[in-house]
């Protein structure tokens, strides 16, 4: 079946992201460093919640920008360990 497939979709739960240092459920120091403003202004307490929140467009863009910065920083930390 795999040999004749046009594509293969691999799906995984949060275990892979956590093993790489990304905890999308946590309200920890790393989350507060990057997203604390969103906790104060909108009550967002996790990356998952923020990604699904109905934020005003400018706030949503800022959240996504912070998410990129967070993911790059965590990836660099993970690769240097």
C-alpha cells in the first residue's frame, strides 16, 4: 500500500513537540517570556489557547510573530543540548 501511495501523511500528538522542547499546553517561564502580554491582556495561558483565540487582527499577528520567535529560540536551545 505504501509503495503505491502518492503521499503519506504522518500525524503525531503533542509528545513529539514536547520532546523537542515545545510545550503548547504550558504556562511556564518560557511561555510568560514570549506571551506574558497576551496573558495580561486576553487571559491566554498557553500556546494552544492563543493559536485558537479570536484576537483582534493586530494582536493575532503579534502572537504569531512571538510564536515564531519562541519556536526558533527553543529549536536553537534544543540543537545545542
